[in-house]
């Protein structure tokens, strides 16, 4: 089975497990997925996650906290400049200061708030609230 967007399928799987009330979620792994999950963990949307070896890219077991209302990838992955961040916050988050937008910048994967503080532009990846 070929996956075109591993991040999209992982985020969708997490969202489905959260809605059905499951406590854990097992899904595929990649470097980008691990970085996004680390940001979600730092912002208290998910619990711990651990990598299991399966002889391929690996599997991740994620402990869910039940604190995600909605999470989704942003397609297409819009580029943003440091001057136009407010527009995307209004588009993807329900209110100011509620939720996070995860972005990819030249300094790595981070939240939009951190990109603002560092005065960086980049590409939008996903949002969680």
C-alpha cells in the first residue's frame, strides 16, 4: 500500500480515534510525523508516544488525552510570509489564542507563534484545537 501523505493519514487517524473515545492510536511513522507529534505533546493535545519497530519505517503508539476537538492537515500546504500570519490564524483557528497551527520553516517544524517570535515565514502543515 502506497501512502501519498503520511502526515495526513496520521492526523486523520488521531482525529478518528479521539472522536470514538479510544485511549491509544497506532499508526505509521516518519520524521515529519514525529516532529508534529512532539509539538502536539508539548502543547498537551496528546500524551506520550513511542516508536515500535516493524522492519519498515516503524509504527507509533500514541496515548490520547481526549483534549483534541479537531485536528487536520492544511492542503495545499500554503506558503506564508511573516507579514501575513494573522490571515491564516483567522482562517483555521476558532478564536485567538485557542489552538495551534503547525508550520515548517527554514529553522525546522514549529508552531506559528514560535515562527512569529523568530520572524520567519514558511509553509503551513496542520492545525489542532
